[in-house]
């Protein structure tokens, strides 16, 4: 077994911020990430631009620079790589945490590495910073498992001259629909609500609405997918059932924290909001010695916590842990 003071599960911006704060307090800290460093950001759309300014994404008091007012995905990835390297954080990439057993002061963290080998680490405290982007919400319709159905959007080029359906009407769906249209795909937007979400970025919303108004992107509102076939999709619409020729489907209807993992780890949730029960001053959960950081603290309300405020969780957690391990 490899011993350390704190194991952090997740190496996104919040996990990195926690690692920095703990390490600066002299605590031996290990981060375990099932993908690459800032794995969720890596899986964002290739040309994504953040809604915020560079300074609000900074961690560890390391300045972030950008060519424009708002940084893009590539700049963010470069920044967080630089920060992890600067602080010499001990990040185990491509290693999945399977189980956290034991009690406060003597946890055992069991993992599987990229080669399928089991590993066990001991830790006095554990921090969960697992985010929410890895578990897509499903449509739960026949045919959703077909290879042509995707729950993540990266870039538009492969879908040129194809019939594409985008499901959803929030930022991810609106951006995907626009980029696919600009790249020469024939795009249909399907949404169970009556209009594009009010939460769509202010420079995106009028653009997608104009494309819909002009018929450049076809829209079916108050509608849902009933079935996905190999070459078509059946919709339930206010005017009855409609069958559309289709090559690809992007089901961009949101993501959720990994509730199964949290429950297995002994994290209790509020039954209505699904917020994990934590101490607001320390972010320690009801399982003593296990802390939560980042968007998972918000439960279902994932729009309440972003990198901009989740990055400050590291200081709260590090102060609590350092005081108890002193």
C-alpha cells in the first residue's frame, strides 16, 4: 500500500485547486483521475469559448492569459497543465477509483490503472472532486444505443452533408446546432420545451433563434424522440408523429454527477435536491473524513457551481484538514 495524507478523487480545476492548497500546507497529497488532467475540459467542444474572463479561472495564484477577453478550451487546457506542472502535483492519470473503504484517519482507496492492474492507497482524509460531466442524461428511447447516437459534441467537420438531429435547447445543444449548420450539415433541433433556453449565452441565443426563424435549422419544439432507427428518427410532435431521415443524433440533454459512486462511498443525499449533506464551513460530508468539492456539492443544481466558485472549495477543505492533522 502507498500511504499519503490526502487522496483527491478527480483532477479537474477544483481537484487541482484542492491539491495545491493541501500541498502548500505540507500535506502529502495524491490526485487520482480516471482520464487525463482536467478530463472534463478536454471533452468540451474543440472550439468552445468560456463564458467568463481568464482571472476567474485561475487557481494557485498563477495568472492565466488569453488572446481575447474570454479564454477558449485550448488556452484553458494549457493553463491547467502548466499549473499542475508548476506545483509538481502528484496526479495519477487514467486510473479509476473503484472503492473507498475504512474510516477517518485510515482510509483505503482501491483503484484500477490503465493496464487493468489493481492498486491500493492509504489516506488519512479523502476529497471527492469528481464533477458531473462524465454521466450523460439519457433519452431512454429505443435505438439510443446505436453507434450514430452521441451524448457529447466535439466538432462539426465529420458531419458535413449529413442529416443531423440535435436534442436539447441549452448552451451545448445551441452551439452544436450552429456549428453543424455552418459546416454544411442539415440540422434539426428537437426540444421538449417551447423555446430556446433563457440560459443560453447572450451571443449564441439570437443566432440560433434567427437560424430557426429563417428555416436554416429546422426546429421541433414541444416535441420528443420516440424511436431512433438506423436511417431515421421518429418524433412525437404537437402535430402528431413525424419520421425524419437521419444519419446522426446528438442527445445533448445534460449531465449528472456519478450518484452510484457517491452512494457507494457512503455520501448521503437530500432526497429532493440530491445535494450531498455537507458541513457548509468545511465541506466535510456525513461520512467523517470524506470531503466534497466542486459541482457535486450542488446536487441537481449544477448551474450553481462553476470553476469560478468551485475553485475556492480547496481553501476551505485544506484549512479543515490541516487543522485536524496538525
